[in-house]
């Protein structure tokens, strides 16, 4: 899979750094906001970037592994929550509205769901949920490639003018394949990357770890081949999230990673094209233990830790507010010369 991702613009970054040094403040006094503004200048190839059009892509899919009893909720909640997103009643809707971001809702593989009267839902199903990774591969390689293409088309067709894209997810049971993806790519043990997801008890947690171990033993994926990892133990929404990251990066669009599931998608994207990591921006540190391992592998340092574990793109929404602020200070603050202030 060939995806052309340009290098960061050193020229734009140099211009942004120079402007930062001449703004009406002590150098470095805005801390990481200054670093972010320079990084985003390099991503966008704009020395004073403006993140006006923000999109949070919440991608949904179902998972055959729920048959193993690894989740606290039944599978039909996935489709019900997609409908809730469409009606504006979810956490991501509230936070997207707060930061003036558009919530783009995508069904990449929800089981047998339809959304009559909900035109805001982009339906591009690879299938009606994946197969059970406890007994075999999640999907075929062709379906894994198709899931990535779903994500790429989401950007190309529904967010081509986005200035920044936040990743979000929905899928009952999806922390289990996300743990398997993370273990496979980072070479950590299933126990180290598996956690309590939607609030499972200890007995269910132990069963979940055993399922991840079995999945990786049954169909050992090639950790250096992101598509093979996705085929073996992933999910349709995980693949689509990887595709969004890859297509966004190819268009010089910053991509904000949310929680554990979007982190799994980012890992898959990075195995397909390592240059994508230059375009990934962190948001929060999830309570899921594997999230820190994902951040380390991707070279990301989270912005904040608010004990979030909802997903949907909620943490990415809050992160977008920070990145908008970072760029606004670079763009809108006066230099010492412009303000007539001595330095």
C-alpha cells in the first residue's frame, strides 16, 4: 500500500520559531503551546497556521470476540450509540460543540445496523462486524485493506478541507482487539496492554487477557506488517482510523489521537507508513494501561490526564482546543516591534 506523506516543512517551522521568539512574552513562557505551534506549522506548511475547520471522526464497528464475554455491554449498544451520535446526545457531541468541531459519524462495520432518517451517518461497511479473534483471524487481508480505504475515503470525501482531525471510536468489545493489536506491534505481553475497558470485573478481565493471548497464538500476525496485524486481530473501525490518519497526513492535516482504540489505529498506520507519526498529535492519557505503551511506541507525550476512558473522540476534542489555542497565540499575538514594546 503506497501512501505519499510529505516531510514536515522545515521552512515553515523556522519561520514559526522566529516569530515565537519575537512575540510579546518571555521566550518559552507559553511552554508546550509554543512547541505545538511550531510543530503544526511544519505539518501544515504554514508559518502561522489557523485551525478553523476542526473535524472529529467517530468510527464505529462491531467485533465477533464479544461472544467470549469480554465486555460489560451487549453488542447492540454499538448501533444504539451511533444513533445517539446522530441525534447529538453523546459526550463527543457536547465536547465537539464546545470546541466548534464537526462530528463526523462513520459506520465501518456495525452488525446489521440501519439508520433511517439519520443522513449524518456515513455508512461504508466492510462487513457486519469482524469474526471472533479467539477462534481465528478477525478478517481477510482484502477486508483489512478495504477498512483502511474506508478511512481514506472518509477524509477525501467528507473532510477534504479539514484543518485538524480528531480520531474517535465506538464499538462494544473493541478494547480486546485493540489490546491484541498493541501487544503484537509493541511486543508487550497481553496482560501488560489489557485493562478493564467499559468497567468489567476481575473474572471478566482474566478471561479477556486469555482471549488476547489465544488470539495472538492462533493466528500469529507479522508485527512489521500493519495490514497483517489488522487482518489477524484488528477491527474494521481500527482499520478505518488508520486510514484516516494516513490520508490526513498525506494532505498535511494534523491528526489528534484520542484513547486506546484510536491508539491502536495509529499503531497500524505507523506500521504501514512510519512517516505518519510526524502528523500525530496526542490528547489525553487514558486509564487503559496499554495507552501509555502506545504513546511510547508512537513518540507521543499526552497533554493531560483526566481519567478519561469513554472514547468517541472526547479526549481528542479537548486536545483540539489546546492546539487551536497554540496556533492562535502564534498567529494573533503581536511582536515586540508591532506592539511598540521594548524587549
